[in-house]
């Protein structure tokens, strides 16, 4: 089966397929200068942990006509060195608690009269309005960090009887969601 390929003037869109060979065939079948591909590419890290998957599009499938490549599938934005330049766009906002410390979110932007940056920090517009995942101690439950965000509140074991009260305070501060983690002092010390 052939991967649906959409060509619009000087760029092509290649949608996700579980069959990497379909993606490779679509890449090799077009000679436009700019590709947008919904898949992973060899050498790109998946998320904040820098975990690299196998079975991605190999880096050596691009043609001389391909001048710049954008990949979207992995959450971590990154630039892969080489020719042509490969930009992994990343997700525009934190999608789960595992990305709670990953603030390099937003959209990459470019215009014909402003060339793409090819270093590890391409130009980005940060989407500040998106909810974030925050970890907060129970004594900071009145923090403005809660407003609109998904909160995990660490409650010391001796204050466990206050859990409902603390959840209510977090909700009143505008938390989008609240999870609690009741832990003893040893666990808190290990986390720091």
C-alpha cells in the first residue's frame, strides 16, 4: 500500500504510517525542497528522557532536492545535524506529567526572508497559556503556579488528614486537576 502523499507547490505532507517502508517510499517519490513528515526519525529523542526508538525513518533516505525536513511525532523539539537539516518540531505544550520539567515547548516559525536556524535552539513561539504539570509541596498550596495547571501536591504523612482540605484549596486557586502524594519524610528527602 502507498502512503498518501500531498504535494503543495514546494512542499509535501507525508502522514503517519506504521509501515516505515511506506514513509521511505513517499519520501523518495517526491523531489520538492521541503518535507513535513508525521513520523519519528533515527537519532531523534522521544521526550524529556532522551530515549531513542528504533524502527524510525533512516537519516539517509533524503534526496538532493530535499532542502529542509520537518518531523512531527516526538514530543521533544530538536534539530538533527546534517544535510538536509532535520527539525523535529515537538509538541506545543506539556502533554503528560513526564514532561513537567520540559519547558522547551511552542511552535517553530520561519519565513522566506528569515532563514531557518540550524543550531540546537531553533526559533520558537512559546505557548504560555497551555496548562503545565507542576509538583508542589502542601505548604505552597496557595501558589499562583496552580492556576490553570495540573498539580501534584506532596503532602507529608503527618498532614494526611488535611488531604481533602488541601485539594479544595488547590481547586480554589484554579488548578485544572489535582493529584496528591502522601509521603513520609524519607521519601521527601530522597525527592530533593
